């Protein structure tokens, strides 16, 4: 026992150790000495702390903390991690830059990486309009990218083209562009109801009528087709399917006839690098509605596993 | 009090300074805290708050418990060092190491058993068994874990044998410790610490072999190609083995380890502990005195052999204490002395406190094995065994094919151009066999629905699809399920069937979302 009892101090009889004086329900605390190495361990932690304070950022000052002579910072760590990640992606990006987007399907691994990269880029650049699930918004007229209805085509090439040049993008000669003329003041109420019925009849929501059919043939069929199938070359929507960008109620359809809304998609060329655009195209294509490029059949080695 | 350097006497709990010669307190009443007393420096009076570690120089001893300790030590060290090198053929798709914790691949291999992360309850079951096993051992044979099987004990024992090999037995070591530093002492210390270091390094090196293919890792390690974490782990374990086994030793048991405290709480009057039979030994006296006046003295001749052989340096005659790891070497030592002086063995022996009391009262000693048969021990054995059987049963009947489906939440459903409704799901199909298998996934309980996947196009949409699952992998599948227009919200199931002779099946309940009702 290291502790030499003080005269007059109470001690625990079996061990001869002094009591500290703390007592809980009859259990008393003994002043058992600590082992010497324990205190050395404690000194060691103090030395460690002193060294740490010198080497690493530690003490808060008025403007900023001390920086430490190693120059370490968590931002620096992040920058290092980021550049390491960039370096790791470099070969993949180079491969992706070299490959034609329609040939990607022959390379499942590269495809998979492109989908993952596209998903990340989508979250940054596209979700503001198209939504995080790419389901768009009917009320606001942002198209659903995951369904099987495409205004301008749903194969990889078409999607990439739309991404590069945008839709109704001013200042781009190659942008996709279509105009639905406003018919406000052109039709009487009867004529408007007739044409609306006829349009709705394509998807069996109403019955057709001769007046409506006539108005449709004269005013609409040149773009939307005789049976309302639409025309992707002109960006004319299919009126015979179940998907309505601006709503399928009678009022919504009439509003679209009289004062059509036409959405705008910005071009991403110049804002995103070609590889990112390619990855976005692959991602959008992978959402469940992607179609095959038909021309790809010229290469006999390619056997598309997906049919539209 | 057995400490002659304590010139005190306790009267009514108050200390009075008295002449050391007059000092005497019954040793048998000592409490566990007494273990710390042996660190007291002989002279001069010690520092107030801290005490110096006093090196334990335990003497060589032979006897049945020492031999048992040798056997356990050789067995445990052999298991530790050799296990990673045992090979176990699992076919071309899985590692051939019998025991492997594959952290990167998230697999745990143990001979014929392979555990996936989601089956961690098997490991949890093993840990519970280990815990109850310790309760069981404690209730039956006291601190046997501490005395024989604890790594701290095994490595300390090993290092104490190194001490003996390099520096000689107890007396030689005490002399060398006290000797001034000179070329001979430096040479001996250097040799001893080098041997410590080699063993420590080997210990650290063996540890990492459990986490990678041992032959490959060994080659990588020595050519500098192993992962940094391998070198760090070896360095840390080398250091801890060197310090804890070479120098800290009994300090770990007394100050650092919670287990002695827990065991102290679990011991009761029916637990086997190493006990000095004070009613038989006291009053102690030298052999000469005892032979002169046999009626005045007990069997203990105060030869201090029990202290000399103790690996933690305690005096068992002070009674049960936290420093006693119940390695029973003092029993071996005392039995030899008793044989030499012609007294029956067992002055220090394994006994329960209850038996001790009966024996002290004059009853016949009860055979030690009877102490093992008590309700608590039997209950622990039953619980321990039931958990073991339950684990074995669960291992035997577990399915090696599993499916889980998680529906897309955004968007929950999607209208297709023909009016039908599509839901997208992420399926995880587990193939827990070490071979590639074809699996058939299907829909159940969703009339008119078909599905396709990210790989199988919509043109091939059908109620069932066959996919290829890699060996020992979880395959993630994007599944598109399309149901006719006007399908309401429906609970349905994905099924999976392995297309091999086992035909294992599994289902996953999920929900088909539809417009109008979310």
C-alpha cells in the first residue's frame, strides 16, 4: 500500500487503506492508490495534446484558428479526395467521350457507369423541372421522362440531340422547335366543342362528330396526323394516347387549343461537357421508356436486346 | 496484516502508530482490494497518490495444474497461429481459406459455413453463447477463463517463460533486476526484448491472416504490397502484445480488465475458487518451530512457495482477491511442499466457500466434481446448449435464395401511352450458393400484369423472367411491372425460384401503386 495512513484517519481494517470519506448506503470509498504507470499515461496524453496543437489546427483565434505546421485541413482533404476521384474517373470519361452513344449498349459496364454518372448529373441539372423521379409535372407542363411517350423521339440519339440543342432555345439554329398556333377567336363555341370532342375521341374519352372531324382535318391533321398519332419529326404530340402534357380534361384541352402553352427546354451544349450530356442521355434512356435506335441494325454484330 | 512495513495498528478503525514487531492482523480476512498491497515498496515510505509496479518474478513449478496450463497454452496458441492456414475447398467461386473474415466482400467463412451480413444474427448468437459460456464456466469452475484461456494470461505466461529462458529462474531474475546496468545486463535485456518483439510481431502478423488469403497476404506483406491497414494493424498489435504481455502483465488484470470485477460479482459461495484452507494452515510457522511444538501450529510452514510461483505475485493466503486469476499454480507448489513434509495435499486447493465452511466445521471434504453439479450451472448449460442447437438448426434450414423488392417512391406509378399503369421496383436477388444459378422471378397476385427488367426489354415482357445470378452475389434488378388500365392499388408478391435441383423459393410482399389512391 502506497498510502501511509495519517494519524487519526479512519482506515478499512482488512486492507489498511484510508477511507476517502464518501459513503453510499454503508458502502464507503477507499483511497486506494493508482498505479504509477497510470499517471505516466496521463502525462503522455498531455504531451500528445501539446504536439497535436503544434502540428494540427487547434486554437481558435480572433479571425481564424491556428493552422498547424503540417498544413492539414479538412478542405484540403476533400480537395485531395475529389481530385483522386476525378483521376479515377478519367479513363472512364475518355472511353465515354470516344464512343458513339448508340454503341454504348454493347458495353454493359460502361453503360452502367454512364447511367450512374447521368443520375448524379440529373440531380444537379434536371430535377428542378423534371422532378427527382424524372416524372415531370403535368400541371406545369414538364414532360415525364420515364414513360413511353416521346415528343421528339426516345432513342439515345434523339435524347442526346434534345439535350445538346434544347427545345425552342433562342439563338440555336438546330434547336428543336414546333409551334401550336393559338385558335382563340377562330372557333365558335359549337365548333370548339366539336373539335374538342373529336380530339378526345382518339383516346375514347368522347364521341367523334362530323363537324369536329372536318375542323380537325382542315386545321390540325397536317401536324397531328389524320388519326391524332402526332409526328415526332415536327414535335407534334400524339393525341391518341393516354398521356397529356397539359392535362386531359375538356377545359385543359380547350385551353391548349385556344391559347396553347409551349414549353422550353434549355440547350446544354456549352453548359455541360459532352461526356456529361452523353451520360444524361443514357440515364434518361434507362428510366424505363427508352427506345432503340433503328439505324443500328446496319451493324450485324449489334443485337439490340430491347425493342420499342 | 501481513505487511511488515506497516507500522500501524488498527483499533476500532482508527490508526495508531505502533512498533512494527507488535503488528499482527488475521490474514484470512483480507478482501479483494488486498491485491494492490503487494506493490508497496519495502522502504522508504511510498509516495502518496501513486504506487510503483513491482515486477513479478514467478518461480518455475511443475505439477498437474501447470501441465494443464501448458496444454491449454499450446492448444490456444496453435489454434491462433495455425487456423488461417487451413484450406477448405469451396469450388472456384469462393475462397479456399477455412476461416476467413472477408471485410471487403462482406462475407464470413468458417469451414462449411458462410455467413452474409444480413445473417449477422448467427454471429450475434455466437457472441451470446460466448457470454453465457463465460457465465457457465464462472459458475462451475470460477475464474478458469482468467487462469487458463484468456489471451492476456496465455501471452503473459509465454513471456514469463522467455524471462526464465533468458535470465534464469526467480532468484537469478531478482538479482539481475537489482544489478546495475552493465554490458551483461544490457545484452540480456536486449536479447529478451528482441524475443518479446519477435513473438509480438508474429502475434500481430497472425491476426491479419484471418482477414485475407493468408499465403497471398504473407507474400504481399513482405514485398510491401499489402494494404496500409495491414501494416498498421500489425504495428498496433505488435506494440500492444509487447507492452501488455512483456511489461504490464498482471496490471492489466488488476487495473484494466473489467472481467475480474464482473466475475467477482458472479461468484458465490458455491463457486469453485482457489482457496487457502486457513483452518488447517493457521497458525503458520516455520517447519522447525512446527516440529518442536506441533500442537501450536497448523500445516502452513510459511515457506512462501505459493507466493513465489504466482504469476500475478499475490499471496493466496490473504483470501480470495481480484489479483487471483485462479491458475492454480500455488496448488501445485503447495502440494509439493506438503508431500515433502509428509502432510496431506490440498492445503491450497480448488474448493467452494460453502465446502470450506463445512470442512472447517469438521465435515468430510466433498469431492470437487460435486461442486459442478448445481442448478445454476445446469441452467446455464441448458441455455447455452439450446442457443447452440437453435443456431445449428437455423443454419441447416436456411434458404440460399432470397428476394426483396422495394418500390420506387417517386414517382409511385406511371401512366403509359396505352393507358396501362407501370410501377418500377428495385429487386435484390441473393444467390447465396458458391456457383452461378439461373433464377426465375415472377409476379403473384397481380392479375394481367407483366414485367420486364433493365436488361430484358419491354418487348419480352412476361409474368416471369429468368435472370442469371452470379455465384455468391446479390443481383440488383430494375424491374418494371405493368398492369392494365384501371388496376387498383394491389398488394402482390415477387417470387424467386432457383432453377437448379434444389428449387429454392422465396417471396417478397410489396404493393402496386395506381392513380387515385396513394
